[in-house]
């Protein structure tokens, strides 16, 4: 649990994801509610983190996908919170079929969480906070939406992409350093440019150096099946490793897998460069191997037990081939 120093509760609790879209969403929400406490969480950790919600007048959740295996319990807990607090759940990930329609959820598959958060709280925000939403959009590959393209006209696009790239690289490099992310989020909520925030530029440079080493490593170590390419224990950024695996493996789907000793399981990051819907396939296939998975159509993640890893890859490879054939027929 990512709890900051103990202090008296404010009126608003913000729970958000720790990636660039989540941090930017959290910064926008904090800009709307300056007197708020911010914590970082994940789809697998959200239920535990919600124990923090008691006593808050407002509870805001940003960019946290609803895990299919926790959907029923999560919504039951959220309904309890909504009965005592003003609950706002903002997300753009595909929802499990079990999810019910609720008035406290703002959901849109076509935009990033940062853009959606800005729109939800727009009346409480400075217009300049749009550029923080743009940072999040660039980080999540949602910078081609109608609103973001319109907002980009008010800025020098080159400068925004430089600031966004610096922020994204620093956040990826920082990993689970939530103390750094909290310290970054506060000035970001005041629309301070990333290069003016302590350690951001330093982390971005170190991250860029690490990524170049990672790229060369993946190029040497990538393995391929008929429809996917993968790298095991790349010792670096998982999402970037998946991208490079697809590139150097010359496949539409790239996978980076890392063994987690404590869980005796492989965590995977996946990227699709074609028409394959990773989210749909993972939600169907991972439970067959005692795992879980999901995300976006082109960017997703999964976890399967170590003993099922090879069998999962073979089945997933087969399913990708079947999906590609369906698309050709259609």
C-alpha cells in the first residue's frame, strides 16, 4: 500500500494509476481538488486500497481497469462508498461483461483517462491544464482524438512532445518509486512543466540510456512463434521490451515476460501492431491456465503461473492465428 506520511485527512481521496496517463489524470484531479490526498494503486490492488476511502467526502478513482476476477466484489465495495461519499470513477479500459451501469462511472474507450478526467472536472480547472491532459494522451497513444488535436493548436506541438517525452521516460524509469511520483504529481497539478520538476530530467536521461541497452538486448534475445515474438526476463521496461520484441521478431504481437519469484508466475506486457484484440483474447485464454489478463486491444498485460507459461504461449499463438484468419475472411 502506497501510504504517504500520516496526517489529518483532507476532504478528497484520489486513487490513480502510476503510469504516465494515471499520474497526469491524478494531477488533473488534484488541480480540481487541491485539498486532496493522492495514492497510487492498480487493478489488482484497488480493493485493498479502497479501505482508505472511509471518512472522505469525495473519492476519485482514475485510470484503474476493472479486473474481471474482482469485478463483482469491486462494484459491491464501490456502491458502499457511493452511499456515503461523492464517488467518481474515471476509466477508459474495456469493462468486463459483469459490470453494471452506474451513475458514478465515467467511461470512454475512445480517449485516455487524462482527457476524460479533464472533461469531467473542466469547470473546476484552468484551461492550461489541458496540456497536462495532452501529456497523458501522448503517454497512452491517445493523442489523435478530436479534442487533443484541437487542444494541440493552442501550443507549440514540438515543445509539448518534448515535455511529454521527458515526463513519460522519467515515470517509466522510476518504476514503483511512488514517493517520487507523489512529489512530481503536486507541481504537475499546478501546471509546472516536467523539466522544471526536480529529478525528472535526470531520471529521463538515465531511462533513455537504459532503454537503448534494452533495445540491443531484446534484438539479441527475442524468440519467435508463428504469430508472436517474445523475450523472457529482459531486465528493463516491460512495455518497451514488448514493442522491441514485435519489431525485431517481425511479428504483429510482441510479449515481454518477467518471472516473479514470490508469485511463482510470469507477468507479461503485450503489444499488438495489427488487428488482433489482445484484451479479448487474454480475457478468454488466461483463465484456462490459472491466470488473468486484459487491458486495451493493442496494449495489455497478463499473469500466468510458471508451470503454465509455455503452454499459454502456444495456445495464445494459436488463438492469434485464428483471429488473423477471421479478419482475412471478413
